[in-house]
């Protein structure tokens, strides 16, 4: 699904749009332009309100896992986003990354459970990222996929290179977007 933006003018038009949206969400659907997304009963929803110099921005984010029985790309089971704050996800992600880095540095291969946890945390982190971080989050997820591919193919040097790229991406993001 591509990224789209709905433009609504006026308070009354917004109220009408939200009322229609409410009715559809109660039925398990999320209409957006010509597309309709089926919604699971259990969603993780984040609503934020930001006041800037001359404006106020309201953002609604929700996420859902793959439908039951479907797998994430690469054949690994979909790992649901863990609950908790952005800070909690970031802390758990750093812990999982250190464990993967240690395993690969010692010449081993991280176990599948750790890799699945790292992927779930990485995707949860990217989903919670601010819109201006989108490009950096995509680059990070690309390096994560390259790491998994290198580990799956038994290419330790390539895996170490991807770990270094991930670490550089993390440091750069922290510096640029803190």
C-alpha cells in the first residue's frame, strides 16, 4: 500500500469524515480513498498531538501484524510489536543488537529467537518513528534484512559489515534526530 494523505477542509467536514471513519472501524474496516484495509480486533494505536510554533498537528498511528498463518518476508514468523513506549522499544532493541553483535563477533550465529526478537523490535521502532525519520528507518531496515541474508548464507564477514552499518545508522539517527 502506498503512502497517501487525506485532505479535509473545515471543522464540519472533519467531523463528518471522522464519524464515517468511526462507523467503518467498528465494522473492522479502515477506508482510505479507494482502498479498504481489514482491521483485526486487537490493534496497537498511538495518538499524538504536537504543538509547533504556528500550528498544532494531530497524528493517529495504528499497526497490525500479518493475518494469522502468514509469515513475514524471509520466512520468519511475524513478530507482533511489543507493548510499551518508544523509549522501551529503543532500550530492548539496543540489548538485542548487542547480543547479536556479540554472537557474530565470537564466530557464532545468533539463535532464531533472538533474530526474530530483533526484527520485531526493529519494525516496532521504525513504526513508531517520526515522519521525518522515514528515510533513515527504511535504510536501517534494509541493513537489517542484509544482515539476516548474510547470516542465512553463512557469510560472517558480510554479517560483520552489516552489523557495522547498523551501528553507524543507529549512531547517525541518534545524532540527527535526538
